[in-house]
C-alpha cells in the first residue's frame, strides 16, 4: 500500500518471471495491482478471500497453473496456496506464515505435513515464513517458530539463495527435490 504502490505495480509488470507470489495480499487493497498484472499478461491466478485487514498470499502466473488441495490443518487458507505449474514441471507452495497471535502451530504442522507428503516431487516453497535459523538469521539462540523452520532441511528442502549470497538471509527460497 501507500504512495509507492504504483511503482511496485510497474516493477512487477516488467519482471521477467513466469510465476509470481505476492505476500501481504489483501483483496481490496491489492486489486489495482492485480488488475494491472492481468492486463500485462499475468492471466492465471489464485487469489484468496482474505478477511478485512488481514494479509495473505496470492499467486499469479503467465502460464497455466492448477490450484491443489489445501491441507485440512490450514485453518487460515488465505495464508497458504498450493499450485501445480505443469509447463514449469514443478509445484509451488506460497506461504504467509502467522505470527504469535495467530494459530501458528496448526499452520506449521500443516505446512510441514504437506511438504513431507510432496517430498518426492519438485516443489518450490516461497513466501514470508516469519521465521528463520537461530544464530544465522539472528544473533539470538531462539527465533519465533524456528523449531518448525529448522525441519525444512530434514524434510528434503534446500535453501536456494543463501548459498549464492554469502549466507545473507535477507531473501531466501527453499526448494524440495
């Protein structure tokens, strides 16, 4: 939102990717950007019905995508979108993880269960996980939901960007087999 929203929309339109994940998606507030993206050939989308004043996650694509089932444990479906992108040969899990005042335990258990179930497939996990690795992403030995976040590698997922950016954790992407 705010005064920079038009610039964000223009930058997204010029992006060269085929699939886009938008965090902090809010149905009403995000509508102008979504309309611009659709006019700029981002023709396929999964847009959740977010509650008023609650952010979620949205997926837009220039190639066909198929929405997959949402795990039953995901009580706030607007925080999690699972899609298949057959032309790209992968599945995508788009997330906007909850914070302390939301049902974070159910979210993480549902996410890890789904990722484990899909561990033999090429799956890209992307979004705002609101967590990280203690002593890596923070100087502290604890970090919110890190007990769940630390299970990603043992579930078969690999951080794609951290190794390429001298362990800088500002932007990280996790990929399954």
